[in-house]
C-alpha cells in the first residue's frame, strides 16, 4: 500500500513541474478549441536556442572533466543510449498496432537522459554520503546524443521504406525486401543510409546540439551561457511544451487502440534500461575503478527519459512521430518510474560493489 502512495505522490509531483504542466496546458487549449498559435519561425527560433543551450552546457561539462578518466564510462554511456533504441525496435516497435516511427521516437526519448532525474539522484547520493566522480555530469551528452541520433536515423529509414513501398507499383520489389540488388546491404540501401545520416547531422536540431557541444568544449562560452541562455531556458521550454501539448491532443485519437502498449513500455522500460546501465557501469568499475556512486548514476541516466533535449530534437527532426506517444510515455510514465528506481540501483551497487 505504501508503494502505491509513493507512486501517486511522485506522479502528482511530476504533473506540477513545468514540463508536464505546460504540456497538459497545451492539451487543454486544444481541447477547448483555442486559436492560440505560435508562428512557425518563432517556434524554430525557440528550438534552436534551447538546443544550443543544451549543447553548450554539455560541452562545458566535458571540457572541465578529466578526459582520461572519462573515456571508458563515456563510451559505455554512448553504447547504452544506442542499445536502448535498438532494444526498442525489438520490443515496443513489434507490438501490434504500434507505428515503427512512433516506437523509435519513444525509444529515443528513453535512450536520452533526464537532467532533472540525474540531479535528483545526485542529491540522494549526497544525502547518503555516497561519493561519485566529478565528471559524471559530462557523461549525459554521450548517452543523449547517441540515442537521439540513432532513433532519428532509424525513424527516417523507416519513413523512406514506407514511402518507397507506397510508391511501388504491383510486382515491383521495394527497398529492404531482401531481394538481390535492393536489400539492406545493396548500393541503393547504402546510399539511402548515407543520405539520411548526412541529412540528420545537417538538420537544424542536431546541428544546434553539436555546434553548442563543440563551442562548449573548445571555447569559453561561460559568460554568454550564464547571462543569456540559462535565464531564458525554462521560459522558452514552457512555450515549446504548450505547442507540443496542442499537437499531442490533435493526435491523441491515434493512440486509443495501442495505449496499453505505451503504458506497459513506460512502466517496465526504465527498470530494464537501468539494469543495462548498471551492467555497463559494473564493467567500468572492474576496468577502471569507476565508483559505486558512478555506477548508480549511470544506471539512473539509463533508466531516465529525456525531458529537455529530447522533445524539441525529436519534434524538429521527425515531425511525423506522434507527440502524444513519445512525450506522454517518457515524461508521464517513465520519469516517475525512473525516480522511484533510484533506491533500487543504490541497493544493487551496495550489494555488488560495497560502500
């Protein structure tokens, strides 16, 4: 009974936080038939500012980290982000009625990292007197960007296959069918993959993330970051969530028949992903002496789902994906489960590593 009370209170707390509160506000506006609208150029400007801020912050964290100590956990974090998305193609994407593009967008959000959940886990470790590496904050861009790019590339490949199948005449072999000359390893498919990779890295969303990351690492943007990007960030994010809430409402009907699939994924995926992160962290501990606290935080990053970088990146790069699916599942269900799982990973670390 106590666990149900804890879950209910955690969900209620999440509903009051800006990300979900403004998302729900946008849904209410749409439900009431409001004519509230943000011009598309303004929306694009907001997205670029948000992602530049995320990239700058991540780059500054990497710049200030010890790169020798960072490299093994960073590679592990990137592998976890990619692995979570690939796992989503084998689980959520295979459930009956679930769109592959929606599943990939959702898996991308779960592969990316929630900064607020990471901060909450750091506070819990501090309160418990459990030490962790100072560079932990620099790990999240490796997992975050790896997951988002993987999800976007796979989603665009899926859309390309769908478009190819729709335009194929009777009897014509479609891309990816496995026939000679047109299968996944053919020159046509390889050319398509190359084109999508180039398009993804040139897209405004990923470009903004990467240039911010590069500037944060190789320059000294601290002053402009603190005086301009940081003060604007939360306000701009709230406007973005209003827009996404209105879009989510307009596409909510598409999820009615498959809502159970997203509920199941949202409740179970954080625990499975967290255990994957724990296994990778344990490996880093054996190889480099990565601390028990570091293993816990890597697990929490894997368990969490993006509430900052993910929504604008996914919306800009894959507008075909259903916002109700990936934002509702990740922020509405995944975040509370991830926060509740923090004590579990602390207990596992104490069992396998010790204090």
